C-alpha cells in the first residue's frame, strides 16, 4: 500500500495545493471537506461538515477504513474578523472548533496507525496572525493554539517516530484571505505594501514548505514553526 496523506480542508486554497504536491510526490491523498475538490484531483474525497464533531469522527473512520494514514495536514480553518469589543462567544467557539478542535480530533484518530508504523508526519497550518493582528481575537487565538499544540505534540510523540511541525502563512492569495481582507480596503493595501518580497504569497508557496515537513528526509526536525510570509514577520512592520 502506498503512503497516504490526509488533508483537512483540502478542496481549495492552501489545502488543495498541498494535496497536489503530495500526489506529485507519489503519495495517495485523502481530502476531508464539505465541498468536493476539482475533478482532476486524483484523491479520495470524504464529504463532511468538520464543524460537526460526530460527523468528523465518522469521516475519519471512513478515511482509515482503507488502511493507516501516516501523514496529516491540519489545514481547515475559518476567519470571523471582529474587534475585541465585537467578538462574540459563538464566533469564538466556532473558530476554535474548526481551526484547533478539528486538528486535535484528526491527530488523535490517526495516532494509532502512525505509532504502529513507527513513523508519522504532522503539519499544522497556523498563520502569521498568531503573532498578533488587529480584528483577529478568535482567529489569532486559534492559530496560536496550533503553535502551542505543535510544540507539545512534538515532545509527546517524538519517541514514536512522529514529527510535528507548523507553517505560519501570510499573506496568501486565497479565497479565505480575500473574504476577510477586501482588495480595495486601505488595511489590505497596507498589508500588501508591507511585504518585503513585493508580492502576495500563493498556496503553492505554502505547499512547498508543507511538503518538506512531510518528507522522509525531515525526520530530525520537530516542534518548529516556519513562517511562509514573504518576510512580513521581520520586515517593514507587522500589519
């Protein structure tokens, strides 16, 4: 059986780019999403609303019914922009469920197979916003939670041959980014102007970084976070 990679939220954006990269690397791919990926993606698709914990458990069981999955990309996410004053409990709970809760649930489901194989690669897709961004209380908290989980899981799972790393993308030209950052808004223009490399990132930029952490050769790297941000975390200012 060929190695398999599971990508949550793999039907579009960064997740789709990761799925394509994994297929190019010769690994089979399982996509969990509520919408199907493009027809040309040669991956197994399990339709699921990942906001539903019970449905997610069933989808993960379906994915594992065809054998163990030893590579996991916790990618699915949402943004509900709001100031601290306007952040609601419902919005906070929803963002934390999708961005962090699903990652915990998916990782727990795949651990037995990874441990049995004495091999595993887990990559958490966090965000540059984890380091702080206005109007992102819930989102930044969830993505910072992924960074803490990455470090903690690396400590717990290293003895089992499992590495856990994170990427922190931003700004990346995806539908999720555009929905939260209207192109003509002054704040969006300021973001783009602050990127040292002079352009927005692409999903493929992130997929390349994820692919490295998923590789056999990355076995001595764990608990780390790689910003894929065009230098914005160290450049002209955090916006």
